[in-house]
């Protein structure tokens, strides 16, 4: 499933910030609810945030107040601004088209302590 491509991951110290991007190849991107998930080594994939077509958002408690999900329907891109990063945020982050169940390949985020 290569309809979604994540980027922006990397190595950052605790307290730092990263901005992840997810570019969708579909021109009807604006019709779909989108979400960010993450999977840490040895853990199940967990939901991080969702942004609906209306622009409404939802966040997991673990990232609420630190992460911001957004979308640019002109650029067919979804973003995840991650601030005040913690070591427990270390994971591979995936974007998802909720309606079509398309997943990106993931971008790795490592937060050092």
C-alpha cells in the first residue's frame, strides 16, 4: 500500500520537536478521515490522532497537548506536529486513510533521553 508516504522522522532529544508529513497520492484526499498511528518495538500498534474531513480532531491521551494533527487538502498532505517529545514517543509512525484502510510505510521517530 503505497498510496501514503510518511516523512519527517528522525532522532531527536527529549523535549525536542518533529513534524511528520504524510503525502497522499489520491486527488480525493479531502474526502477521507485520516489518522496517525505508531508502533514501538515489542508493542502493538496504537492510535495517536485522527483528523476528520470537517477538520475536527481527536488525540490519544498520551499525546494530548503535545501533538497537533492537521491537514492541507490542497497539498494532499497530513501533518503531525510533535512537541515536547518523550522517550516513550519512540516508535514507527504510520499514517492511515481511515475510510479506505490504506497505510503508509512508516517513518521512524527516536527520542533519546
